[in-house]
């Protein structure tokens, strides 16, 4: 599958097979995140791979959804603000950098036949407490990872280019 095909066909998956994710595939997914670009090549990120059922269960205090907890793997995307590049006007780039890495991870997962679902609506303090994450680290995203149990859904409607692109001016 080429990159454009992965972007075009990827879906959020909320139901997973009980089949474990092979270490080789998990490593390739994580490698895609590691190789992602970041502002000034700072790479201000850390990924926590959660597979232990008890640890996954402890994440309920942050996001109480069975479909997350039942996935074979949960990946927690963390940003390291102290290590991130800061633009001259003070704009910090750690969220952007982590988002780029997560997108690479998610697209490679799809290439490997694995499903994910970007989760941003979690309680950060609950994730930090459950996983022992330091105060100066920011949890930006969670994603379950596993083999989809559900069939591919319908294509999600996207705005046409004419609505989102302009040339030479607004």
C-alpha cells in the first residue's frame, strides 16, 4: 500500500480481535513514529506501550471505554515540552511534533493491517497517575492498537479541496 492509499482508506477502529500484535509489527509501527520529522529535529517525544491487562485497566480512570481497554495494545503518546523547539514568538511545537509522529505511527499501523483510533478526550491526570508519568511531560494522545474486528466502514466525508485550499491569498 502506498502512503496516499493508507491516508485515503484508514479508519478509526473501535473493536479489536483478541489476537496479539506481533512484536515485529509493533516495532515497525514504533519505528515509523521514531523516524518522523520534528521542529529542529528535537524529537521531543516518548511512547509508552501498554500491554499488561492490569495496567490497561488502570487507564479507565482517564478514559472509561471498554473498546480501549480490550485492545491488545494501547500506545500513549507523550510530549517533552522542555526538549521541544520554541518559535521566536514563544509558540511551542511539542504538540505539533507529537501529532506528526502519531500520524506516522497510525499510518504504518494501517499498512501492517492494524487498526487504531486517535483519542484526545481523556483525563491527562488519570493517564499520568496510572503510568507514573512525570509532571513536566504532557500526554497528547492515546491509541488502541490491534487487528480490527469490524469490517471497514463507509468512507468518511471530507471537505472538497475548494473549501480548504486557496492560492496566493486567503
